């Protein structure tokens, strides 16, 4: 396999096919010509930086009205002992009623608005690339009134460095939703796992966005799109600017039944996953370690590697922790 990140021009005529290829081979790609407003992105970056510069107590108290797991967090990722040299702010769609600084709330809401638009376009292209008649099916799932869309701003300051260079910024994991859209500043650290298990560093590019396939998309497509394992390795050096990333997670409504989509299956196809409600999956995911292979309990067939789709092969290779 190509040991480089696929780059896709969202405005090119062949973008749907290229996206389908990238989602099958890497579960990840870089998108250019995405059309996101640079001013809105930079405003959120500046507001987030000011927020993260506040004393710890202020950060905690100004997001205390956002009930857990939303709000500000530091070092701990989830509730199961995972730690990283990261602090973050996790919010859902409308933040204007929060006690967070008003300029930050506005910046988050504005960013959410533009990121939803481009995520919607990418989800349509993901469906088109699979040859689906209803190209709105994935976008429809994440853009219902009760859908589970989240925004997470991650900051990796030197002051939180846990150990020497090479230490964990954000431990390896897959994102549970359909897809994630990531924008970072120009500081490196993100890595993705290839099918053979090797880690490929992703060169940062503040002008582009990066798309991750998540667990739900892997199930809906019966493994044709693979949920990519990724992590952030902390950077060395005091003089270096700290990494700041903003990640949009496109999740469905809690009541959405997630199962391989019948119109993507041929009669002779093996069905690899049994179904689950998104709400249950999300709750279960919250109870596992970050690196857990959360889809494993839903795998129907553990076939020989040769017969296994790429996604399931990776799943089996990467099963390091048993979900609770
Ligand atoms: O900060 C990054 O680059 C990645 C963060 C991430 O994977 C996440 O928030 O799920
Ligand atoms: Fe992630």
C-alpha cells in the first residue's frame, strides 16, 4: 500500500471515487479546496488559545455548566485511566447558553456552522463513491435535530508533557462516530496506523482538513470503509509552538440502528457486523479503555485473514485490550 496520505481536491470531478478509495485503503485523507472560511477558523484558534491560557480553576469553572463528558478536561481522556499530555474542550452543537467566555462560545458556534457544511459535503461524496442512489443517507444521519455532533478542541502544551519526546499526547484509538473532520495548526504529532500496523506520521497542514472514517461508518459499509486507528505523539522542545487541533465528530441520533446497509450488500456477501443502537454503542465505548477495539463484540465472522475485509483484518491485528 502507498505509505503516504491520500490528498483529495473536494472540487475535482473525480473526488467521490478518490474518497471511496482512500476510505477503503487508509480510512483517512487530506482534503484541499474545502471552502472553509479562514477567518472563522483563525478566530476559533485564537479564542481557544486564550481560553487554554487561563488558570486551571477558571477553565474548569467556566465550563462547569457543561455536564460531563462535555466541558474542559485535562490529562485524563475518558474515565478509565487513559492519560495524555493534552487538555481539551468538548462541546455539542449550541454553546451560546454556556458560562464560557462569550467570544469563545460565538467562535465555537460559527466554526460548528461551517464545519457541518463541509462535513455534509464530504459525507455525500462518501455515499456517492460507494455508488449509493441516496447520496444523502450519511449526511442525513448526522444532521438530524437529535444527531450526536460534537466539537473537540485539543491543546498539547509543553507544560503537560508527561515524559520524554515520543510520549503520549493522545493515545491510540478509533473514533466511534461516522466520520471526523480535523483541522490543526502547523505543529506535527498526529499519526495513523496503516493496515500492516505501522504508524504513518501525518504532516500538519493548517490550510487543509483531514477526514477520519469512524467505527459506525465501518459497520454501515460492512468494512468497505475502514475506521482508522490514530494517535498523537507529543512534540519535544520548549521553543516549539504547541499543537492545537479542532475535531468535528459526526455521530448519528442515539436511536439510530447501526447495521451493514442492505443496499450496499450483494447476496453472496458475508455480513461482518451485527447491529447496535448508537446510544448503546456510545455508552459502551465510554466504559472501555481508549485503545480498545470497540467493534469486536459486534463482529459476526472472524474469518481467515485472506478472506477478511481490510477493516476486519486491522481490527483483529489491533485487538490489544478487551472491552469491559
Ligand atoms: O489532536 C489530534 O490531532 C487528534 C485528536 C483526536 O484523535 C481526537 O480528538 O479524537
Ligand atoms: Fe480521534
